C-alpha cells in the first residue's frame, strides 16, 4: 500500500473551543517519558478523522529556539509515524483530537523521541482496542 507522509494544515488542531474540549472532555491519556498523549473523540463531519496538537511547555523550556526545535522534532516524528493511528481510526470509523505534549526536562534527539512515540502509539492502540471491545 502506498503510504504518504504528510502533516497537512487540516490535521492540525486549532481553535480555542476545540483545544478546551480536548482537555475538559478527554477520553484518556498515556504517559511514556518524555511524551504524554491526551485524546478525545468527536463527531464533527467536516474535519479529518485525526486532528493533532503538539505542545512544548514554556515552563520547562524558556527559550523559544529550544521549544521550536522540539516542536520540529515532534512534527517530523508524527509525520513519519502517524500511519498506524490513522489506519486504526479509519478502520474503526472513529474521529478524534489528540495532543502530544513533550514533558521531558531536557531535549532528546530524534531517534529517542521516535522510539518513545512508537511505543506510546502501540500502547494507545492496544488500550483503545481493549476499551472498545
């Protein structure tokens, strides 16, 4: 199957109401250092099945260049490895908003973040599949 690695503007979670709903009506969260994911399901027909918010707290990384570097790494990791989540959601017919928050104290390199991202995605799919069964 042809996989295309994109992170389009429509896939980005934006808007105050959508972000508030994600954190107030959350369906669950998983933490594997240095990432924490939080998600909630939605029924909006106009949006793609998965909308993503990337968060790097200013409290942990004061300098903007550090936050931007980590966000750049998170975007790239998500872009390369989002296929399992998108495939799972389309097979189940679900739509969700999800946030990936970088909670670590120091910036890690791309390979470590990618390894943790893949393990958190596996755990998410396993946990969600067991809840929906």
